[in-house]
């Protein structure tokens, strides 16, 4: 294959990969059909289609690390099925979702080679994503189905806010103030605290990386933070009054006022069950997804709720892994994830570091507070990008070492 053809096809696939940022909004419209599992089916076709396009157009090689992850989880899921008893349908569903929707995210991220081009594409996300989310917002508002705790809208608009923050701070593109304000409005009015934490984490990481470029902004934000700190409750009360004038409210702001912002919203009891399972099975864990059965039966089924098994996860990736794999297996997986995240950061240039903290803030922080890693192709995409950077750095070092060895032999 000619180099120009290869580069063009890679850039085309990067454009397709970029659409992963729009999976949330796409799933919303799919679910309006009320056809059961249609969103899973379309996501599987879409993500597996990306892999198929890559294989037939660019590279038929399948990396060993992808195969290791695939077989490890398939084997573990197979043995976990022993404990599903009357929930075998859910067990099969989890296998299908993970292998055809979630894991393809890793393969796609692993194949990102032109990170500079991919980063430039990411910069185009805020405008279309903000427009789509505004359409969804007003659609739900007109149907009177907006909820104060609608995490879908909060997390779906999050990539737009974080990418816009980068473009505002690093490239001084002022139009992104609009996307940030629209996104913050949606997040605050829907009462989800996780995206706010993700934005805060991103800003901290951004300034740690780019402190030399933003001394004036850092000074301004430091002074602004001091003002906010000493007038915090007054500002929150003002925001509540402004929202009330337009018939909006914010669960998060009210929780700040009454001092319960750090308290759980049902997650405490869910995580207590998962932690008790870890204590009961400290070395082996209970198996992938089995903790969901205990959470479902312990919390939802006792209340007569029968349709919450698929969302009965611990809402914390660390607790989830410990409950599933026990102390040894869970801790090894957690340490491996953290090692790859840190190693990729140390293996990247400044531009790549900025890309990594964007992906980290969008994907990893959510799994600390909500969702499940088994249902997150975005998280596996991020891990694939991280591992790709690590391998690329190692390959460069090997080539340099080989060249030095050859030079020494020649001399």
C-alpha cells in the first residue's frame, strides 16, 4: 500500500472513530423506538463495522494484547455463568454487550497511530455535540420528561465542555465559552455531580501540564477561586434564584446549600452490598457481573422493581473489580490499569498529554462514580490509546538501541 493511500485511509477511519463521542446521543434517539436491545444491536454493528473497515483497508494484524483481554474476559464470563442460575438471559446479554460493543473500543483505540490528526478532529466535536444535545434537551422538555437527576444528558454533553475548555485555555478560541456555558447549564440543571468533578479534575490536570503557557490565566483563576471560596454560598443561592426565574432547578445546588452534596443517592447501599461480597469472597471474588444479582435482589427486587438488573452495578470501577475478582485478581487489574495510564502519560509528548487528560477526564472519572466498565466502550478506547502510546515509545527505544548497536559494530 502506498504511504499516501495509507495516510488517507487512516485519517478517514479517524473521522469514523471520532463518532464514538456521539454514541450517547445516538442511543437516545434509538431508544425512542422502544425496540428492546436495538441500541445494543446498532452499537455492535457500528463498532464492529469500524474494526472491519480497518482490517480490510489498512491492517489485518490483531494485537496480542487485544486477544489476551478478549480470552481472559470470555473465560471469566463463562465460569461466572455458573452463579447466574435463573438469570442466564442476562448472563448471555452481558457477554454479547462486552464482546461486541465494549471491547471493540479497545481495538479501535489501539489502532490510533496519527494522534496529532485525531486531536485536530476532536477539536471539531463541541459544536455538533452541543447542537445535538440542545435538540435532545428541548425535545425532552416539550414532552415534559426532563428529570433533575438525568445523568445521561450530563455525561453526554461532558466531552463538549472539556474539549471546549481546552480550546479556550490553550488556543484562546473564545467561541468555546458559549459551548462551555451551555454544557454547564445542562449539567447543573440535571443535578449530576460526576461531570462537575470530571471538569474540575481536567482543569487541574491541564494547568499541571500547561502551567508555563497560562501564567496570566492561572493568576486570574487563583484570584477568582479565592473570591468564590469566601462567597461560595452567596453565589450558589444566586444561581438557584436565577434558575428559578426560568422555571429550572438544580438538585446539586440544593445539596450544596443543605450540606448533603457529598452524600450518596442510593449508591451507598449498593456499594455496601458489593463490599460485603468482597469481604465474603476476598481471594476469588464472585465473578463478572454476579455482584449485580446480589445488588438487584438486595435492593430492587425487595421493593418490587424487576427491571433494574442490568443497571445494578456498584458505580465504582475499583469496588466493581474487587467484588468480581477478589483481592489478588482485582488488585492486579487495578494496578495494571493505573500503570498503563501513568506509563502512557510518561511516554507521550505535550500534545499527546493534552489528549490523554481529555480522554481520562471524560471516561475514567465517570467510572469512579457511575456506570460500569463492562458497558463503556469509551473507557476501553481510552485504554487502547494509552497502551498504543506505550508500545510506540517502546518500539522507538528499541529502534534507537538497534541503530546504536549497528553504529558501534561498524566503527
